[in-house]
């Protein structure tokens, strides 16, 4: 119950009353717009009088919003649908939006080609413009296909009313824009697979086993079935549909286009907006109301896609990060390893500015591959070392062009012509490629690893060193945190990498630091105490860190006795900073991972902290203005320390098992500078948390990882790296130092133009990561991606990568939190969203009426995600300081895959599992995040990758309770839930689901029980993003707000 | 004289029952006269010498004191009016009433302290009834681990013996150090627990206590806590509850096992020593930590830090030489030229340590065993100020270390009688001022009327602290005569002068005692009365006092030319007290009380105390510390060794300390205090090599060989530190230990008239004969 429910208590303080009052006002305003007469938007509609949107705004917004998708051409027909809103929302609120809409669309005749654009994969819409390039082509498929399209897209036109009715708007649009040539456009790829049902596809790759490296995160092996969650739905769609017949990707493609072709888009090209444009105007008339069921929402996608990274010499548009797909590296790297916010690179910097979208790369060099993917190939050039461009030092890659019978090669990054080393000569084939290109991974794969030659070694590759540092101060011992840590370490020892190069060490600390020397003939270890915590040192040169094989027994014994040894410890102080420093000194000769288990606010010694939070509270006069300072590190001490750690390749992970404020803002500096992270167990419970602690630790040490890494991203001339962000230490502008890097860490790299690209050229990015494996081999992982350049704004929108962009926005917001007030950050986030949409509206959809909110297909979820971000823990006013700091700290290194759920959680119903029959996936379809989906007799699980909240309504069948919780009443069940498996099918399923989620997220969710009528229940409800909350808009209201803002900007 | 040096343990104490010897037993009354005496007015006292020899057993009641400011204790020289129950203090002539419990006093019932033979008497100071038992003695061992395995094994061996000898209730602590300092928590049973301090950083006592969780705790209850039932061994994890020092200092009975395990596991320092470098050794910090730890004991608890050092301090405070082997340890030459970069800093550090230890009342003992210097010269301050013991040897396996180390723990007959927490107060008659004290003590800076303006050694005080003292510890007190106007008027004059030494100390058995020695001497009036002065001259004491005085001056004064100063003093003395006709050297003669004095001076000039350049600063410091704390007889042996000849013809007899004493058929036994040399003449050596001593018919030869050995053993047994025994043959390399001490009456310059079988010394030094010729000539010059 820790969470402060206050804000939520009033569930709907100002519930939108009836459509009546406020609502009416909307309509009015809207009326100008397309919104039809339907007066009342849905219930939720009315923004509370006082609230956010000024009355005026109101009107504009809502209607349009929904319309958004509609934009395209949504024909008026939809109108009728309006009912949805008005009507019975309550009743069947949640249906997955998609379904309904589609029906219509699908059925729709192919004719709709045009409309296809929207709905389908983002791509669709834009194509027209360029017609030229192959790209365009693909779109058609989308529609066709099908069924799943997002509701709106199909429905589109109408604002919200989803048009289930048969009458699909299609016709309306004239825009054939896409007309582009049929060639397989970029998307071509995806579609093909789509058709396939999940089941079948994977097979092809099935053969490949998962790369050896990845250890199973939790329970099961990373299963075959990836979660198909959210956004993916959208993208995926295109494929599915259509292509029934053509499995073969390439072939198929053509077909599709054909269908479309009629469009002859070329003429139209000028209007990128095509899809919508014409209609827009027309639409206006549609008086629709916003149907909450029709507004854009992510759709679960359950099918597994096989994704070839390049097809026909072109970069393929990657599937959504959250969908399940199997990558075939055909020249570009797997999107898991590196993906760009835009899948086409703007030719000029102005274009980027105009679009409002960020240009950034998310790099996750050790991302877990799908088990069916081929492992990354290892290339050994021997003494010579990998071939590199002699000017920019870029590594050989598939995009380097060999010329002059192979005697020279031209660097794809800097354009320099290099001599091919004699040993590496090879003739070119008729296609201009080297004859051996397909045999050499470095010439045909987007990602390869090179064995580092001597020039990359400044010393012997370091051993894998794991040093454990455990808080044994009074509180730590009393709360059971010490025991939990010791037991977790003890159990995790067996997961350490095998071999003589794996070393371990341990120390404990309270107001002094206790090291242990385990290398003794005698049974008893030696305890060495460093009492000077102002100016620490290491008590032994050697023997503190030993090969695990030599000391496992004594270490286990020691771990067992530590809790009892300190049982009566009365020292309440904890010298966290000093202990880290001392441990660091012990590790200095080698570097390695320092795993710190801390339980209280560090109160003494170097880097001690004070209870700023309390001070801040008591000092109300400073008010909100200064509140964000608590989110900044209190001083530079820990930062300075962290920089030194990083210099000597020491990576720090901090496990905070606490029941009080610990100033994460200050503490997190250390892990974030050294490539580690903070794990937060608050409030620590000796009952439920040890399991998570163990699993987190185990995953921490067993996941794929590397040490003493240096990373640099190079890009083609025309762009330059602007900045890196993530958990690392940067000493020179071009490189980042990562004492450790693992599969969960992502680094964001932003770029800026320093020149222009030619329209048909490609822009390449190469990430080179020099690191040492846990087994002591020095390697360079080189990750390449080459993307086409475009000067068309509409292409940028069409090829925008929603999740990557959103991750960018989340990270930007997180970095702003410590320096600005929450409201400023929220405004910033909102305006980012608005700017992008406005740009689209202005330049790509100009034809449409001002009354419509028009969303680019690829980014149609942007408003929803933005809303979720605004309501996320980090940006809330009322959050605990530590919770917010923690949120900021994890966001800094979060991957695209996890960033979205962190902000926009997934909710599923548990009570009706038995009545369901989803063969497709273990995890049932998720529910939209609004309270209409919450029933009093239901049990729901909402998870964000970190925590799992199990909400139990107050009218739940006691038999169900009995089955899941083993007790027919929840009266005595603690909030911090330990989910047990009981002997019944339901319990088994629930456990399976939870475990599957844990596996997917590579995180052992903490489960919390939330009950209606209890603060925990209120907290749960505050996570329902679409709901209206005090001080926060509902989804519909937010769309209205966005629309109004765009309108006002346009005028 | 020198021959009967073994007197220390024999009843016939040459220093008398009071153990006080004065350079002059008759004192001139005026300052001018005093200065004309050349040899300063000084007393060598040995405050707690052999209590067994006292005329009276300890008196179980507190002594009576004269009224302030005199505060002298009642003594046999007091005039007593039995009727009025009044005693008159001989020092200040104040009248004091006896307290009521002396009511029974009468001519026939005189308390022991008034008996004439009780000029020295001891009182037992009983604590208030019910007060805690006296605190147990504390032994905190500080062991250097930067030594090779073999040496460490010797250390362990000695340590085990020591632990076995310690009284059960004694508290023991252990600090080991090398690159860092390890303080072992003996009271923690779960595993071996060590507090580690870095060697590079000087830490204050407060910091140490803080870091050990001892600040604020421990002190008040210390003695009691140690008595706490051993029950639940509070595991030392939480200082706030386990107050204390008793985590680190445990009764031997409780920690013998732990200690023995620790010793077993003790390894040479594990920190790497780079090639071309010395081991990193942080002696300074180790001693700081030890001192800091003891700081948590109650002041007044008898505690000693026993440091076993195996090399120079190369890190942190107290460093005496850098790690780089290419830098040699400072020599006297470097010190003279101010070319010892670390010296002053180190001295300052140890000065601070000394102050701390003195304020806590704790002792620092140093056992240095190394081929190179360890920094005794720098540590001298801390050792001497606290009254610590010091032993310098070459190896922990050497008997000098082994036997000496054992001695300090032995009880019974050979006990050193180690006492703690002594305070010496001096009271004297008017007109007498105290300039200061040379010896193992510290001035308490307690100013009083009897403080002289000029200061010698530890001065400016009427009281001195002796954190540690033993039966042999002696001090030299320098006096000054400064008659006031009034008293210098004839008629008023009291013919006797009185000096009273009051020593309170903690007896080895734990109780506090006060020993009072009151002496009386005669004033000599006028300048004419040389006769009386001469009669009262003690040449041995004078020689030793001069040696101590000159050593001090050499340390304090730059550019001080000791030889010249000695020569001049000797000449002045001879001019003043010799019998001669002006300008006629041949007429020169000296009173028997002075007869040996020139020879003492001659040997002093050549001794290690003056000719320091043959020795390292460490050795010099060592020699001087012992010179300053030994009894007169022992000190004389340091200046002028004794030489005994053993031969078939004559019984063992002292012979001249001259190269001429060497003969092929003699065995010589040299006692130079620090070393004892048995020197076999050439012939004897040959016989011995041919093993005649094993043949029954040559029993006598065997006995002859045995005799000096036995004699040497007697010397060794009675001495601390144990001297080095050198057995050598004529012309052997070890013979240098003897030759260096002999008067070079025959050198290679005079080799032509050397009798066969005799020896010569390769030196350009003048012989005693030449020295005397010059002396005579100069003394008689007008």
C-alpha cells in the first residue's frame, strides 16, 4: 500500500457528467468541424469544467480526435456509428476496437486501395508521393489484408464513430497517391509473412537454435512465443492480410501493387496527405462524436513474423519492437540490436526540424535474439585484425563497395577509397559484389563479431570479477534484507560463468567495511575491517578476490553465517559510499562487477547522504518550484567516485532493499555512470522480495554481457553523432566507456546533420563495441544498418518508427525531470507530440479540414502513449521522490522493447481465464486501460515490466479467490503478494501467465495485490491511463486537447 | 669499581641503600664555587631499586607531609618534639603537628619512617575500601610482519613463550603490521576479525577510537568491564553495547587459544615488494594505533606497547627512509649535514606519540631486530619519555633478542620488577634548585620554587612522569646552587643540605606505592676548602654524569665538539684539584678520589658515546638510552669496560684495559656492557682446537676454559638487555670486539718493541700514556 493514493481517491472527482452539460459544448465547437451533430461525445467527454482544457478547447478536440484516424478519407458514413459513444459504452466498452471496424473495411472491396493507406501499415499512406521508388508499392497489401487493421484506420473517416456498418468509407478518397509502382516496397517484406498464421511461420527458422549465449531469464527459456503486444498490431497488419496467397514475400509484393496501381498516384503526389486530403473536407460534415471504442489503441499481434532485414537491396522496415519476430540478417542488423526513429533518413537537417521528429538510434548491442535466430557470426582476422577504413576507421561491412577488381574498397561511411589488403583480395562477380561476399559474414551480415587483435588490447582481457557488497547495518539485518541478499548470492553462485577466470569477492558494511579473505587453509575466513570511512583503502592486495572455484565452499559458508554474525548489530549507520570505494580499490587491478545490496540511507562516510526528502517536505515554502531538486544528485561526490570506477572498469549495480527513503537520485549516479542499474525493492518485504532479489541477481550475472567495453557509433558523412545517452561514462566526445554492458541495456544516440544527403543515397550507421567476454576473449561487435535517404516529409512520417520515437520521448522526459518541474516536463512532452502531429497536419495533410484531427498512420498511437507518459510515475506530482528517481534511473538505459510497457502497461483479466480458449498465446488479450473494463467481479493483472498489480474487485466469486490465492477471503493476504501455485487449473494458468510475462520482460515482476476500496485499489486505478484522473485528462479529452492545440497553431 | 659491576643483584649494593649517588658529596655554597667544580652537582638515583634491601617493610599507611608549599614527606632527619607532638621539616623548617593517630608517638615508640636507617622507606597506598581491584597489567604486542618467514617463526616462538609466561589476568592485545596495520579483535569468536588501518595516513587517537567504536565508551568502566563474566561473548559487532576495549584486550586466560591460532596463521606481509625497493612498513601508524587503542583504557592502567620491529619505517608518519633501496638509511654524517630528509619529521611524529603515551601513562618498548637500522634514533624520544625498554639485535633468532624478550615476562628472582605509572617528585633544601633530569622520564612541567633557570634534560618542573620503570631504572638529577641573599649570610647557615626523592608508582603486583628517599649532605663553605670537596668527589658517578651530560649536549647542540669540551673540562678539573707546581708537569699528582678520572675520560672520549661515527644513529640512540637509564656501575662499564684475565698462574684478576694485557696463554673476559667478549690467547686457542680439554689429564685446562664462560653467564643473567656474547681467539676476526676497547699502547707505529705473543692495534689513536702526558702539561700551565 505504499502508494499514496490520495490523488486517486476521488476516482472521478469530476466525472464527466452526462453528455449533457459539457458535452454539449463540445459538440458545438465541433460542429464546425466534422463532428456531426451527435451531441454528446461519450460520457467521458466533458472535461470537467475547471479542468485542463478550457471550455473552448473542448469542442474542438474531441470530435476531431476520433476523427483522427478517420482523417484519411473517412467517409461520412461512419456517422452512424456514433452510437458507440453515446450509447452503451459502459456495457461493452472494451471490445478490442479493432474488430468491429474491420469488418467493414475488410469486406470492403479492394477498391479502397486508397484508404488502404491509412490503415494499413503506416507506409501505405505516403507512398504515393514518391511513387518512384519501390517503396510505395507495398501499401496496398495492407488493406487488403485485413481484418485486423486498426479499427480506425478502417473506419477512419468518421471520427469516432466507427463504422462498422458495412458502409465503408473507402470510396471517398480519391487519392490514389500511392500509386507508386508496385515494386516491392520497403514493406514488402513484412506483409508476406503476415499472412501466415503464427504457428506456421516460425517453422522455417525453427531449425536454428537460440544462440547459445542467452540464458533463460526466468523460468522457461525465452519461449518461442513472444508476446504480441500493443503496437505491433498495427504494423503487422499489413501483412496479414493480404497476402494470402503469396507467402513468398518478394513475389507477392508485386501483386499487391497491382491492385493499387490504378491509382496512378503520381499526379497526386504533391499531396502527400493524399489519403485524407480530399475527404477531409468532405468529412467535415460528418458529425460524429468520438467513440472511445474507435480511437487508436494498440492491438495485440500474436503471429510470429520472419523479418529479413534487407530485401532486394533495400532496407526493410522492421516490425514493431514489441511484436514477436524472427530476424534474418541479410545485411542490416537485427532491429533488436539497433533501430532508428525513422526508417528513412531525411536528406537535410531542415527536414528533421520541420517534421518535429527526433533522429536517433536506439542501440542495444547485446539484445536477446529470438531463439530461432542464427547466432551472430564470429570472424577472426588473426594478427591482421579486422579490415578497417584507413581514414575513419570504420569496420568492414556489407556496404563497403569493392571496385577495381576488388583492389580497392570505398568506405560507406566516409567515402574514402582504401587499398584492399593483399590477404583480403578477391575478384568481383558480375553483379559487382565480391565473389566471396556470401561466404564472408562481414560482407553479408549486418552484425558480426571480430576477434580483437593485439592493437585493441591495452592489457590482458580482464577476468570476470563479481564483488558482492552487503549492507549489514541494523535495519538491513532486522528487515531480513541481509539474509535475503546472502541467500540470493549463495544461490546465484552456481550461475556464474564457469571457468578459472571467474572471480568473486565479498564484503559487508555498516559504519565500517568488512572484507573477507577466503583463501586460507583454515576453515575460518579472515575478516578484515576497514574502519576509516572518510578515506578508505583496501585491506589486502590479494586474496580478497579469488577464483570462485577455489573458494566456493567457504564463501557459501560465510554467506550462511553473515546474517547470524550480525544478528545483534546495533550500528544503524551505513557507509555505502565508502564501502563502494573500498571495494573498488580491491577491484581496481582487474575491474569487474560490483553488486551492492543497500538497505538504508547511506548516513556516514564518504558520499553519505541526508534525508533530503523529509527536509523538503518540512520546508514547504520552497514549494513545488524546488521540489525537482530532490531529483538531482545532492552533490558531486558520488559522481566523481563513479567516474573513477568507470575508468578502472568497475560496474556497479545497486540493489536497494529498503523500507525508507534512500535518495535514489544521488545513489543512481553511480550505476548509471558505470553501466549498471538500480534495482529497487520498496518497501522491502522479507516475505515476497527475496525471490525477486534472487531472480534479479541471477539474471544480472547470467545474462549475456561484456566487460571493459568501449563503444562508438559512426555514420555516413552528412550526419554526425550529437550525443549518446544511457548508462555509461564518456571521457572523449566520440566514444563511450562501458565498464559492463549487458543484454538489457540500450544506448540512445542522437544525430544532427552537418551536410545534405542525395536523394537516392543511403545513410549508414555502424556501431562498434569493443568488449571482453565473460570468458576473457576480447571482441568487437560491429552492428551495421544502412537506410535510404529521402527528402520527402511524408516519407518520414510514413517510415517513422513509433516505439523508437516514443522511447526517445520518454528518455528525453526522464532527463528533464531532475531539472524541471513536473508540469514543465509534461508540457514539453505534450508539445513534442503536438509538434509532430502539427507538422504532419500542416505539410502532409493540408487538405483536410481544420476540424479534423489527422494522425499519421505510423504515429497514430503517439497521443495515447504521450498521455500515458504524462501520467507515468516519473512525471507525477504526487509520487514519492524515490519512486520518481527510480523511474528516471531505469528509463535512462531502457530498451525500446520495455520502454513502452513501462509507461503504457498491459492489463489482462484473470478471473475468466478458464472460460477462454485462446490457443494462440499463453497470455490473453490485453484490455484497454480504462476503468470501464474493470468489473467488480473481476480479477485483473496489470504489468509494466517492473511490477505486476493484481486487482481484485469486491464482488469476486470466493471460489475464484480460493483457487488463485488459496483463501476465500483476502482479508489476511498481504499487499506484497507471493503468488503460489495451487492444485487447480486456474491457479496453474495464472502462474503460467505471470511466469511468461516475467520471461518476456526479463524481469521478475513484483506482485502487489490491489483491492477495491483500499488505497491500493485506488492506486491501481491511477494506472488506467485512459481514465480521467484528477489533474489528468482522459484519452478522449487528451485527443481533443491535442487537436485544439494543433488547430490553434495552424491558424 | 668496574670489576664489581654485578653488584646489582647482590646485597652489597655499591649504590648504597638509598640508591642515590652524587657527583659531589660535599657541596659548595655558592654558584661560583659550584661552577669551579667543573663536574656538575648531580645525583644519580634509582628510585625503585630492590625493595628487598630496604630496612623496613612497606608501611601500610599514608605518609605525613609537611605543609605546602614544601610538601616534603616526614623523614628521619626531621626534628621531633615528642611532647608537643610536633615535627620540624628539615627542608623548610616548618613545624607540623602530628595527626591524631600519631598520638601514641614517643621516644620509645617511634614510627618506622623516623628511624635513621630508614632514610628510604616505602608506603603502601591503599585505595578506599571497596574500590576496584587494581587494574591488570596490559600488554599490547605490535609485531612487524615485513620480515622473512624464518624471522617470523622466531617471533612466533618468542611470542608463544611470552604468552605462556604472562600472568593469567594480564590483558593482551595484538597488532601486526606491514604495509597496513592489523588490529586483531581477540574477543570475536566467529572468525578471525581484524581492523585494518592504512599505513600512509596519520590518524589521531580520537579517530582511532572513533573508528574502533571506542570513543566515549570504555574509559569509565574499563577496569570493571574486563571483569565482566565471560558469559555470552558479546560478539564484537556492536561497539555501542560491547563497549570496548575488551574486544581487543583480553585476559590471557580467555584468549590464549585465539592468540595461539593467530600466531599460527600469521604470515609475512602479503603486499608485494617491488624489485629494488624496501618492504613497505608503516611502523608509525602501527604505534599510533596501538597507542590509540590503549587510550581507551583508563589512564593509570599500567599498559605497555611491546613493539617487535624488523626494519625501517618506509611509509606514513615516522618514515625514516624511502622505499627506494638506492637511498640508504641516514647516517650520522647525514644528520650532521642535515641531509636526512625524513629525520625531523619522524622525530616530530614520535614526539607527539610520546606526549600521548605519557598523558595516558603508557609505555612503549621496542625490540628491534634487523641488520639495518629501524629508526630507533627517531623513536628514542617516545621510548625514553615513557620509560620503555629497548633492545637492539640483529635477528629475532639471536639470543640478545630471545633472552631479553623472555626476561620482561619472567617473575621471581630474575624479574625486572616492571612497574608502571611512576611519578618522581623532588624536594630539597633552600638554595638548591633542580635544573632537570636525564633519564627515562618526562617533565610534568610542574613549576615550583626549586626549578632552576637553566635547564638540563627534562626540566622546568618539580615532578616527573615515569610511565614505566624497573629495578634498574635510574635518573640523573642536575642541581644548581643559588643561595638567596638572606641565607648566604653567615651565621644563619645550616651545615646540612637535604634532598628528598618521592616516587609513587604502581608495583608489579598492582598496588600503588610511594617510596621516599631522603639524603643529607654537607655544605662546604668558602673557596678554600678544596679538601672537603675532594673528599666528597665520586669519580665514577662524575664520569657517568659527564657522559650523560655530554650525550645530551651532542644531541641538542649542533657543531658541538664533545672531545674538546671533555678535554677542557678534564684540564680544568685537574688544574683545580690536582697537586702540582705551576708549569711543572712532572710535579703533577691527583688525589685518589680523582685518580681514575682521567682514564674514564680517556675511554669516554673513545667510546661510542662520543665517537659516534663508527656507529649508526640507531646504535648511538640505543647506547645512549641505556647509558641514561642504567645504574652508575653499569654505566661505568659502558664507558670503560672491565677486563679480567684467566690463566693457569693466577686467579682470575682484573687487568688493565690495554693491549698489553693480551697474552697467548691467557683468556680475557671483557665486559663492555653491551657485549661480553671471551678472548682466547693464541696458545689457549691452539690447545683448545686440539681438544686438550677433553682429555682427563688436562682437567685443569678444561676448567680454565670453563671459568670465563661461567663468569660471562653470571654477567648475562644479571643484565637487561642481555648482552651479546662473543667468543673469539687471538687474531680471529671477532677479536676486533676486544681490540676496539683496549688502550692502544702498542700500535703498528710502536711495533718494534712489542713482546712476542702480544698484540698490536692498528690505529692512529693516541694511547692513554700520551693522553696523560698532555693532560699533565696542560693542567699545570698557568
